[in-house]
C-alpha cells in the first residue's frame, strides 16, 4: 500500500506487517462514524500513519524515561553533584516529589539554559558570564516565553523539548516514507516502507541517549528544525529552508552544517518540486566534470540559502553590542578544555585516550594515570574514553549505510556534523558529549529503521537492548553522574 494515497474505503483489510486496521472512511452520506476534527479527517493515509506512529513512540518513550528517572531517585537518592553544579538551585527546590520529577529533565547543561532564560547572557560581566556564550539563544528564548505564560522554568523547558520532539518524530516518519518508497535509491519493497517508518521513529525515541529529547536541552528543538530543513529542501520550499536553517543556527553550533545538504539537494536533488534540468552522468561516464555538473540550475530562490547563517550572525552581533565579544560563542568552548585541531584530528587523540584508558582499566588501580591529560578519577576517565570510542566505532556501519541507502545529502550532513566534535576535542576526554551530538543525526535512525524492516527477527532485540541502555544512562544522568 502506498502511504501517500488517499484513505481507502472502509474494509476489513489490515496494514502490511502491523496487523492494524486502517482508519475508518466516511459513510456514504459524508458522516464519519467517529467525530473527528475537520483537519484530522482531511489528512491522507500517510499523514495519519505518521501521526499515529510518532505519537505512540512519543508517549511510550517519555513514560519510560520518567518511570526510570523517578525510580532511580527513589532507590538511590539525588546524587553527589546536586548542589555543586547548580549553585543557584534552578533545577531543584520543588519538594521531594517535584525534584524527583525534574530529575530526568534538569541536570548538567540544563542549569545553563535555565540560568540564561532567567538572567540572560550578560556579556557585560566579562569572564563571570563568558561560559554562557557557548549556549545558543533560541532554546532559552523559547523556554523563557513559555515560562512567561506562567509555567515553572523547568516545566517550560520540558514542554518546549517534548513539543519539538513530537514534531521531529512526525517529520522523520514522513522523510523515511519519502526516501524509501519505490523509485528511491535502494528502495524498500512497498509493503515494508510503512514498517520502516514506524521503526525509524521507535529507534530514535528509544535511542540510548534519547532522554535528552525531553530534558531541558536544545537537542529536540535542533533536530526538529534540521528535519524541517530536509523536508522543505526535498520539496523545493527554499524560503522555508532559509528560515528554518536560520533558526537552527540560532539553536546549536551544528546548525551551520545544514547549509551543505541544503545546497546539495538544490543542485543535485532529488527534488519533488520539479524534474532535473540536466541528466546525470551514468556509472560509465569517464569525465569527472560531467559527473559533477549540477542537475538543477541556480535560480533566484537559491538566495534563500544565504539566510541560513543569519541565526549565528545575529547572536554574534548581540554579544558584541551588549559589551562582549562577537566571537564569544567560539571562545567559550575553551571553558570545557576544547581546542580546535585540523579536521578529524581529534580521532587520533580519541584512539590514544581509549588505548591508555584500556590500560588503566586493566590495571585496576587509580593512583597512576596512564592518560596524562586525565582529570578527576583516572578510572572514571578511562571508562568514558573507552566507551566513547566504542560508540563511535558502532556508528561507522550506520554512516556507511546512510551513504549507500539514502540520498547523498543525508550522508554529507552526518559526516559534516561529526567533523565538529572530531575536530574540537576535549583534552581529558577527546570525544566528550559525542553520543549526545550523534543522537540528533536523524539519518542514522532512518537507515536503522530500514535495516530492521528487512530483518524482522532483529527488531525486538535491537529495540529492547537500546531501551535498556537508555535506562542505564538515564539512571546516571538523573543522579548527577556525567553521561554526555
């Protein structure tokens, strides 16, 4: 069944592979058997499936997150860093139950977003507030706007994050259907496309680091905007690409890399808005110049791509006019011991740190640090460095899968986004926060959904294993242990 066709007449057929019945069609007289809003009744089958599957992934995964988070607090307490990292008390002070409910959402960087939302960046204070410049402004602005309506700040952040996550899941479902349907590059069989889209939103919602999507972090907002950029570009809506891209660059430092896939889609496609103006050189074409020749000519609407960097430009202008440095968002990374290297050079540092970390773990002692740059406990630092490298290694097959199965723009986006942390490593933990940077890279979820759709026996083990890992990392996060 094609997911983009109109609702079929009422029958007893079932959706492929899922066993669920399609939505009821209107009765002959035009009346619906169940009263639904007019806009819902007008949705086609593909959109209804996206709404249904993304909603199920959203509520089930968030219920799981809060059950694990609150259960961890009830069993082990609030953890050692509760007061040390959040001196203003912005993540606590709600009573035991309120603090327990805030535990899965308000930890570590959440304190920075809450502080910015409440006090602003204050670049006029100099070094005292310089670390805030590393956090881009759109998310704390959205948090502040919701809090202005009367919601407590932590709740406002959770509402913004979950709302953005819902939009991101819906967009991922729609993009999966678009990219894997018949005629696409390495398309799935028609009866597996719907299953791949359902699995894609599930693997994203239950990814090991997916608890960040409902935390007071900017990850869900950035992912929703990046999904919107891809969907709009695929349909030739370049004004929307420019606006969403500008919002993304005002949300996360990774936003600038969205310009590369947007430009690739504009010049090479695939595009739904119009056919290619030039044929592509086939696999037997010998002339590289002919193979690199764009399939679409530049038009005036390409100027909208120039709007995409506007978010970071306006943020820099604000910092400069407010008494700080226009480049404060780049300089602030030094507060976390990040240092800029040549592209992907951080990978060598990560390999060395993981090798020394393995030696540290095998030695079963922490009085001698094999990795000289280690900070704090050498054993904890070693565990993190080994784990980060394992996670990166596990991502390699998924990156290759994205390059082989999806349009080139998706693979370029993933590689360009990973180039940032791999070129700006932390001295004591070169791949610090890499899992959190990776969880927003939705093409990896699309590829995994397609891979699982072709391997039904792997679906349950992968989803259960991923959920168990999320529970483990979330338990650490909720008790103020550093995760990513």
